[in-house]
């Protein structure tokens, strides 16, 4: 999920650097890839940590959280752009918001990856390449 955040953050920041019209499509695709992977990975991670009997509840709570967070971010962005536009052109306001959002998402992703690495080094959590004891003998496939 942190890597997905890094992809989305670099895409948002890169949107502020693009000047040729034909470059917007691949940069938007890069940003969308990161955001889509983050959404998907959060759903998968949620389903892995809850009991199967409560999977529907967990999915609903996650969806509510993500949609609400998106609405708050959209409202905050609109307010920030409205506050900036009397002093500067709208394009500069858009770029400033995208730069800030991209840097915040990218920095958060880096912090999450660093903390996870530190926890692995301390032995508090297993590395991603290791499987847990109860999963080791199980064949890949749907959960029972």
C-alpha cells in the first residue's frame, strides 16, 4: 500500500511539471494506477485481518472511511483553491494543491515503509517474504 502511495504521490507531483498536452494522459494514468492500487490493497489487507464472518462489515466500514476521506479531501481542496484564486491564477492554485498533496502522500509512504523496515529489523513483524506458520502448509486459494 505504501508503494501505491508513492506511485500516486509522484504522479500528483509530476502533473504540476507537465506542460505538453500529450503528457497529461500517461501522467494521469500513473497517478490513477497508484490510487487504484492503494484502494485495492487496502481492501485486500482488511479482508486478511478480519474473521470471514465479519468480512462484509469490515468491507463496509473501509468503503465508508475511504469515501468520507475522499469527500473531505475534495472539500478541502475546493476551499483552498477558492482561497488562493483572488491572489493568483487558478492554474497556479491547482499546481500548488497538487504539489502539496503529492508531497504529503509521498512523504507518508516513505515514513510507512521506513517504520515497517524498522519493525522488521527489530523482529516485531515478519518480512513480507516470509509466510506465517499457519499459512505455510496451506495451498494458495480462497480462505475457508
